[in-house]
C-alpha cells in the first residue's frame, strides 16, 4: 500500500455506496440543516449521510493536530448537489478515523495553484481574468473569496466583543449626550415626550417605548448567558508571504438591541427638541457610542468589517469586501488600523477577543504574534 496524504483541492471519488455519520457539530450544522430540511435536528446526535457510488469529494480543509487537539483531527469536504440522492451542495467534516475507512479513487492528488506574493496580487489576478462588467459589480470577488476559502486555515473560530462593556459604554454615552440637550437620563425621555404630542402621535410614541422596553429585556437575556457576544466568524489564511483574516458576518442579537435603543432614543429626542424649541426646529443629537457605529456603515447599514472612518485612518484599500457584504478580508497591511486587529489604544474601549475552535481566547495582540 502506498501512503497518500490529501491536500486542499484533492478530489476523491467513492468506489462504493457509503454511509457516514455526520457529527451534529457547529461546523456541520449548515449542511445538516440543508440535508434534513430542519434547523439542526436533535442537537448532539449524529446524522447519517448516504453517499452514492461515484460521489466526488473535494478536500476543503485538513485539520491535524497533536496533543489535546488531536481529538478533532478531521478533513472537511465540499460536495456538489445530487437531487436523486437528496444531497445538497455544501461542505461537511469527517473525523480522520472515518476518512481512513473510505474506499476511494484519487482523481486529483495535488491541484495546481498559482503562486502569489499576497492578497492584493491574488485579487489582481482575478481582476485581470474577468470582463469589464464583472469588475464594475465586483462579481470577480466571489472567485477571490472562493480561492481563499479553499486554502487550509491556520486558525479559525469566532470574534467576540464584550457585550456587557458595550452596554455600559452605550448607557454612559447616551446619558452624556442627553444632558447636553437638557435631559437628565434615558428614563426622562419618555416622560418628556408624552405631554408634547397629540393622541394620534401618542400611538407612535408608545410604539417606540415598546421597542425600547423589548430591547432592554432582550439584551439583558443575552447577557445573562454570557458577557461576550460573537459578532463574526473568523479564519486566518496564508496568502503568499502574508497572513490575512477573513471575517464572516453573523447575527448579533445583543448589539442589535443596542442599535434599536440608539435609533429609538434619537427619534424621540429629536421630536422633544423640535417641540420645545421656539422656532420648531430640532437640533442635532449625537446619540450614543457603540461598536455598531464602527462595524455598520450608518447610511447603507452594511458591514464594514472593522474599518472605522476617523479622518486620519481612512484608507480605501484597507479591506476587501465581497459584493453582498457577508464576508470581508483584513490584509496584513491593515492590522494596525482595523478595529479588530489594532493594539494601540486597545480598540478605543471596545474589548475584542478571538475565540479559536480549540478553545483559546486571544486578544488582538496575541493573535498578531501567532500569525507573525
């Protein structure tokens, strides 16, 4: 028997129909959801996947460690949809022990890959390949992201922010902004606005009050579970001589509540100032300080993946973001200026933690030492 070690991009064809048990873990959850048609059935229980003879599996990730991490040794495969077999297009992982039982034919052992110096050279390569129309609408970036995702990751996990800290910072900032316009506290906003509106407008005010109360209940519920909230998935890749961090946008329940509070208070305070002023014009109200102001572009509500727009730090080339704003790449040259990788001023009060898939919690400085 000849030893064969697959690499990312290796293609394997099954010689027999094979049934494998998919671990119902986070990395398999999206594929299992599509396979079963329900949202992660019976958490923690394996789900059987029947793979027909001739199924082509493409290696998408090789994870092999020593020590405690060896329990998670695995290969992640990409698979195309097979409607007859009820298999969706997607990716899933199998433990190395299971992979070693597969009876396969090696179709492609070591796929050729164009060597580039860094992420910008890789982007230029895809830019040169596509027609003008695809350059304008950034369709070519989909190919760039697919290329990066096909490479083995050096480290992955979720990016956390300290939600309790964000909530406290939000409250202090909101209170300070309110005092500038003569309102002592957030609770005073509601009592000030109600006498100023007529009966029809009062229904609208009560709707905002309801949103505020619900947002406070929801964020307290989230913080009861953990002081930290996941705001992105992350993976680190080596592109040529330089590492990059790829971020995946995910739902942020706690921070979404802060956004609701910020918008509601801004609206109510604007109308208080407008009705109490002599000329009937509302003054500018700064609102509050929150990490949302740095990760979501205010006008379009699109993810900015840690780019912040202070005049001295705005660099148009600092990030690569796909057309749908669901993924973003932080190049090495931007580590010192991005909110999630900077070490100077420690993120302007925002506590950022990289929680890796093997359980480590790294501060931005620790992460940068790891990939240096």
